[in-house]
C-alpha cells in the first residue's frame, strides 16, 4: 500500500505540473491558438450560429484522462513499484526525457518557422513561439505519463513471466516423469500396460498444467487489454465529441501514433517476455510424449487414443497463433484490439477528408492573424 501511495503521488505531481504548464501556454498564446485548438460548438452568441470554447478545456480533459489511465494501470500492476523503477533506471529515464524534449522543441520550431514563411504577422509568430516555449514542457509531462505506463506494464510482465516460467518447469517435470516411467522396466508384479497407465497419469497432470498455465497467461495479459480498452475509449471520446476540433491536419495522425504506438510497443515486449518460455514448454512436452508412444501390443486402444489426442492438441498450441488463442481467451481481447485499430484507421481517413474542407471560425476577430 505504501508503494502504491508513493507511485500515485509521483503521478499526481506530474499531472499538476502539466496542468499548470498547459494553463500558462494558453495564456501566453492569446488568440493565436483559437484556430488551431478551439472547440467549435453549435449555439447562439457568435456569427453563423456557432460558438467556441478554448481548447484549454479540451486538453485539460485529455490530460485528466491520461492521469486516470496511469492510475488504473498502477492499480493493475501491483508487483511493480514506479518509484523503484525510476530510482534504478534514473539516467536512462533522464536521457529519454531529454531526447523527447529535443524532438518536441524541434517540431515547435518548425511550426513557428512555417508560420513566418506563410506571411503570418510578427505578433502572431511571437505569441506562437511564446506559447510553444511553455507548451513543449507540458508535452514532455504528458509523454512522461505514457512512459510511466510502459514502465509499469513492462515491469509487471517481467515479474509475471518469471512465475510462468516456474510453472512451465513443473509441467515439463511431469512430462519427463511420464517418459521415464513408460520407458523404464516394469515392476515385478506389473506389466508393460501398467507402466503406460502410470505414465499417462503423469502426462495428464502435465496436460492439465498447460491448461492452468493458459489461464495464468490470460490473467497476466489483463493489464494489456485494459490498457487497450482505455486507449480506445479515449480515442472515441475525442473523435465523437467536439474535442475533435482541437486537432488539425497531421495532429490527428500524431494523436493516433502516440496513443496506439505505446500499445504496439508493450504488446511486442510482452511477446518477447512470454513467447520463449511458452514455446519451450510445449516443445519439451511434445518431445516427451512422442518418446513413449504406446505400442499396439499393449492391447489398450483408450491409452493410445488419449496419448494421440494430447499430442495433437499440444501441437496445435505450439505456434504464435496458438499463443494468441490462449491469451485472447474466447477472442474478446483481440476483438477489442481489432475494433480499436479499425476505428483509428477509419477516423484518420475521415479526418483527412474533413481537413480538405476549410473550417470557418465563428467570427473574423478570432482568426489567428488578429493582433
């Protein structure tokens, strides 16, 4: 509990700093960001029957959702301490933060330069530069929240994969004992059939362990699917509400990249952490099973049939598709990911079509060239 509170304080500290920087950047921009980031709403009070509110409110909502997602992931990664991760990998975290800050500042420098080359008034460029000089640090804080999520998920996967590897060892031991019993000499008062009956009992124990290990994998992958569901929910909130007006041009593509990109990264990391022990467990089980195939001479077709069933069923699981079928359960987890990916691609295409049509602001005095 103390570790959870310490980690939650770190998250809330970054959230409050980002909130203050966001507020300051909008204050420094004046009316410059109205065209870029305002939220257009239908209603009286402005020209053309539309009104607007500052994009600050929309970005504050997104920032709050990002902090809430980070806290949710913190709850579902109980075996990982964010504070301990930052203490252990402090210089790597600092180096990553400096790199991201440099990329963000370079992007903002390009935006200001493009505005100047497009003939924007000097007052516009000055305000844009001043706003970005603060907004860039807000962006770094927002990136930091995403990095925290990746660190916590990666740490939890490493912890859980060690537990899965230990379970895989117990399963392999059961199949190895089955092989040893089947290929060993019968006891004084036993027959060859008795050996295979005992061996099959050991093999059944290992086979049942594979099923339980699959359930363990589903539980251990829950944080990833929860993260995916939260990301999809945030993207739906952005795209199906007036918040979508805050994103223009390539911003919608960047939004999709920075939301679904971390999901792809942590998904690949999970595959690297689990796929090796998973395949090694099944390959060893298959090798032991095939090493004591019951001979037809024992006169028991049920033993031969059950042995063949285990070989076939374990063989079907021994590839990446079998791995995906296990962690996806009945397919619900992958259905979430597929729906989210399809949704993101459709909204990007729709946004490009919308960007081809100019957005008329509620009134000319709110256009960015206004001093």
